[in-house]
C-alpha cells in the first residue's frame, strides 16, 4: 500500500465516524433524558404527580420500571446500527 493510498483510506472514514457519533450520542441522550425524567418524577417535590395511577400503578413506579426495557431497546437499536 502506498503512502497516498494510506492517506485516502485514513480520511475516508471520517463521515462514517461522524454518523456513528450522532447515532451513539443520540441514543445516549434519549436514555439520559428518560432517566432524568423518571428520577425527577420520583422526588418528594413532585409526589402529587408521581402518584397518578397508570395501568393500576403509580406513574413514578411505572417510569422507573420502564428504564430497563428502554435500555434493552436502545441496545438492540445500537447493535442493529452497527455500534
């Protein structure tokens, strides 16, 4: 491999790296936003909102339990996109 070809392959992957960074940080932001929403909802200050019943359980409990399936879904999306 010549020096010129090596430079072409080295810089040819920058758009691909940018695309991967957007996907990775986007998935992280989705999880982070949901986690912060769930944690904030379960504070004593928002107790009245946290006790709203949804599917027979308080929304605070439901949102904190949904963190785990959401993380699994985001991991599956990450593997499908190629990480």
